[in-house]
């Protein structure tokens, strides 16, 4: 998915909305940024390097989603999804 505006705060809030267990959060290439405000700051600092273009894309993001399996505990499903995200 693409975004033409730098709506980093909205995107981080969307990603973190159901984050109940930090063991399954994946913060890749964000340095020490872990709080939503620090993550937004890291994205904004990175976006400052983009050349200004009319109608240009500011960011891309992708969503990985799997259906819940009734035969596996939630912790195992979260572990598997994290492994998939790390490999992705």
C-alpha cells in the first residue's frame, strides 16, 4: 500500500492498536526507537531525506495477516506470525 502524505502517527497507531505482548512486536531497522512517539520520529527523520516531488509517494507499507487456527494456542500462532514477518 502507498501513502502520499506523511501520516506516520496514524500508521504507527494502527500497527500498535492491539499490541498486548511486546514479545511479538517486530521493530526492524528502527534503532532504539520502541515507543510510538520515537518510531514516528524515526520515520519522520528518514522521510526528510526524500526529494520533494509533486504527487510523490512518501511511504509504502504491507500487511501480513493470517486466519486464527482453532487447533493452535494464541501464543503459538503469534510466534509463527512473527517468524513469517522476520523471514519476509
